[in-house]
């Protein structure tokens, strides 16, 4: 009998691996939304037996929906907190008046996509670099009286990170409600992680999507890339800025990074708090509520705004569709500032069509990039938009991590999302769309400052790269879905 089993072992292994491959392939076909991703995973599963299935189990399955079902089973109902009033379209038409009245159509598109209302009475104040953002954020934490919610992708264990820990610790000593959420991968960008310091300060924290994969693999899927600070439920901060000393340019750090953060005041702060509440519940199964977190908010300015949460769950594709809607609506100009530019075919087509309609499309990318493969891949696809009339500028060092989109002097899109597949399909992001000419004018002036020291890259320059460089960049472009 044992001899028979030994003789049949290869056949048994082959049958079992085939059954496994078929079952996993079926899961891929039924659950993957992107055709290219589905085809890629099926190929890996079929042509790399067993190991391909293991890879898919580790990296290909969206476990966020499973967590959502678990929360509902535990009785944690987020719907009352996430419920909002409807958009008052009379106010929209008053704010978005002629000659930009056509932007009301964009507002309707995003309303249908996000199912979150546009709310009037907000103020967004740009804070340039950590030199301006960090002192204000720390002062706001020190002046808090009820609650502090902080969510970030990277929370470095350096001088800046420890200054935030100390401020949060002082808030705990004042018996405030304090919650800190750090992405599990982002928390390992510095060593040792900041968690030990948070424990010493008695700060209640959690790590989003904890993983056992080594920290040197920073590009794992399903990361929480949002940057949120909400103080007393009344004032928020969001944008692209992590917590690390490289953002404080006046101190001449080894790896300087330009960036932009926004102070947010008014009713839209509730949208920031809603997103944090949902992420915190997913990570800890604790539901935050009450006046400490959700006080009644008063109007603070003229900006009509809406928070847009995006991620590989029920919020899938909301940021990307908002961008596509903005490009289709624009009539005069579009300005995009982004550190990573790897748009998919639909975004490339939308940019190209806008330029061919006569819209001035300007894309500002960093001259120096902290991700060299992304820079190579981005260069390889620039010809597709340059040949249709878009203009591309490389901004002067240091590396610019700013994320900004402007349309026709009235619509401003700010937040954490980059123009790449990882941000728009795999990460959890948060952006705010704003309708206000005053804010649009300030942001256009900021973009103009960057353009003053930038150099334009033309199609002839892109085509003039040497053959080895073109091949290098082209190979990098093939990896763009994974960068």
C-alpha cells in the first residue's frame, strides 16, 4: 500500500495543485475588477503552481470588505455617523455662478459618485512645508479641550515625530480623548518604530492593516495613505504631509521634501472625522461618537467643499472618477501638481482630449524624485500627452510631494492621492474638492511660483533620449501597475 501511495504521489500532487489553481483562478475572475490585474493573477496562479496561489492569498485578496462584514456582525453600525444631509443645489448655483456655472455639472457628477453632500461655509488655508504646518498642528494639539484624532501613513521616530508624541502625551495627561492611527507599513519607515514612544506617553494608537511582511517592502497593497488631524472635531488638517523631519526645510534635512498641508474649518471637518471614525473602527472595533468627536459645526468661510474618501472597498474609484469629471468639464485651464505621475489609459485620454479641446493643460512634476523607477516609468509615457498638446514642467529641487489639481480658477482638489495606480486603486486616500474663486486664485499663485523656477520638457526632449535610456524607461513603465 505504501509503495502504491509513493508511486501515485506525483499524480496526487498534480491533481491537488490543479484543483487549487482552478479554485484560486475562479476567485480572481469573480473578484478582480480590473481586467489586466485579473489576467495577470490568473497567469501567475496557472504558470507558477502552488506558489502563485500563495502569492495571491498574500497580496491579491482585498480583506477590507471582509473586515467590514466582521464589524457588522459585531454590531458596530457606522451608518448613523456617516449619514449626511443632502446637497443644497440652490447654494451650489449661487457659489458656482457665471461664467463658471458649468462647474455645477461637475458637482453633480461627484455627488453621484461619492454620495456625500457639498457643504457651504468652509475655509481652507494652505500651510507650506513642515516649517509652517507642524508648529501650527502642534499648537492646535496643545490647545485642544476635548479630542484629538490623528491618522498618517508615515510617523517617523525622529525629532519631529517625538515632538508630536510629546504633544499627544500632554493631551492625554489633560484627560482628553486621543486616538492615533498609523499605517502598519508606514510605521516602519524609521527604526525603531514610533509605537514604543506612543506607549510611553500613554497614547492610544493602532496600526492599520498590520502585516508580518518585512518592512523593507514598502509598496504592499491596501495601505492607509490618508493624512488627517482633527482637533475637538472642529478644526482639521489634511493634505500630503507625513510626520517626519524631512519636511522642515529650514533645518536642511538630509532628504528634504516640499509639501502642502491644509487647515480645514467649517462643516466639511465632519467629513474628515467620519473617515477617521471608519478607519479606526476597522482597525480596533471601537466606534467613536458623541459631541467630543462630532460637535455642531459653524460656518467659517466662503468655500463650498466635500470630502472624498477613496479606497479598494465601497469607495473604489471615487477620486479617479472625480478627476475624469473635472477634465471633461474644464473649459479654460487645468493644472496638476503631483509627485508621481503614472496615469492609466483613461486619464491619459482625458488629459489629451482636454488639451485638444483648447484647454491649457499643465502638469508639474518634480525634477528630482525619491522613487527613481517611478520617474523612469513616468518619462516613458509622457509622449502620449505631449503629442496632444499638454505641457509638462519639472519643478526645481528639493523633491516636491505636493498634490494639487486646479480647474478654471474655481475648482480645487487637494489631499493625499497621487496620479498613479497605487493611489487610485490600492491605497486608502482622502481628498477635498472645493468650489471657490478666492481659494482657486491662491492655489494658482502657488502653482505659478513653482512654474517660475521649473523647466519645460517637450516631446523633442523626450524623444531625444538615448536608446538605452528609452529601453530602461520603457521597462520601468511595464512595472507601473505595481509602483
